[in-house]
C-alpha cells in the first residue's frame, strides 16, 4: 500500500501527539506495557520525551502539505533514521531481556513508519517531483 507524504505526515503527526500525551501524563502505563518498572528517573525521562514527541507532531503537521523540498527531504531522512534505529534498539533490548514483549508493538510501528517514509520518498522520485 502506497501512502502519500501528506497522508503519512498526518498519521505521524497524530501518533506523535498521542504519544506526547501518554508519555507526558501516563508514563507508568507505557513502561508497564514494556515490563519496565516505573521510577522517578524513568518518569522524568518519559516527560522530556513527551515534549520531543509534541515537537515532532508539530513539525509533521506543518510540513504535511509542503511540496518536495530539501527541508521535507531532511525531515523524512531524519525520521527514517530515528524510526529504524529505535526499531533495532527495541528489538535488541527485547532479545537481551531488558524489555518485555510489549516493546514489539513499538518496534512494529517504528519499522512501519520508517519504511513508510522510505516508500514516500521513492514515490516522490518516481513521479519526477523535484527536490529543491
């Protein structure tokens, strides 16, 4: 299934806003899903991560209608590296027993989003849209 950059950015923006809310207000729930015990330190890091998710949500919301450009390309490439890197890290932590099987849902979403943006970039190039 091929998704347009606009659709993929809208989905990503919504997901990032949702994650910002959950990590910001209910980090213990997500940590429990991953079989990780909540602590003050983990909550502190989770709330800081929530702000980063909110920032990503704003960026993807604002860029969703942008034509192909160097900035859109940079945002996509950075997100591809981040998603695929997080997927590999999450899978490795699960294999090493540092996270429970709940992490595999995050790994699946990260892998799908990373590949989604790779596909969206490929479609842009195939359609002959120029990047300036």
